[in-house]
C-alpha cells in the first residue's frame, strides 16, 4: 500500500465529485485525487499505470462497470492484487443486501455518503487516518 499514492474516486455524479474534492482540499491530504465516472475507466487506468494507488473509493451504481463488478475484476487480477490497493465502497445506497454483497467481494469497507459537509468531512478523515496507520505487505 502506497500511503502517498493517488486516491482513485469512482463516482458518476459530478456534484458528489465536487463535494468530495472540497472535503479532501479542506482536510489537506497531499494525495492526488483522480476521478472516474465508471468502473471501466478506472480499470483501464489501473492497468495502464505503474503507480500503486493508496486507495479506491467506489460508488456502486455506475454505468458500464458497476462497483461490484470492478471489485471482482480487481480481486481476481494477479497484477493489480499485488499493488495491495484498498477498496472501499462509498454509496448512498444502503440496505442489508447491498452490505452483504459488498462484504462478499472482500472489499475493505462500506461507507455511506453523508448528507452534510461536516459529516462527510468526518467520514473521510476517519477513513484516511485509519488507512494511513495501517500496515500492508508492500509498505515495509
């Protein structure tokens, strides 16, 4: 896990992208943020870069390749699996079946998009601080 690596944000809603960028700017994390409108665009990027991103924040419901499909592809791709990219679902959709489905993909977390800026700020801060302190096989 490259703790200084990019944060890949897969989100098809431009308003949510804007809000997330405002949160990251406010929190002053130095990690570059790269936004993708769907899972296929993110997958193409990950295959084409030698970079090891810090983590992925992924919506679930997206065109072309949804969050569950993308997670499955990343989890079964030996090359990408070696990068130890943390995959977190970040969605407004929350019900028992969605959480069970997310857990079955071996994702490292499921977070609900908060409705207020302050709640979103707090959620992103918690996520970032947790993963910045976490050890991984490729950061020794």
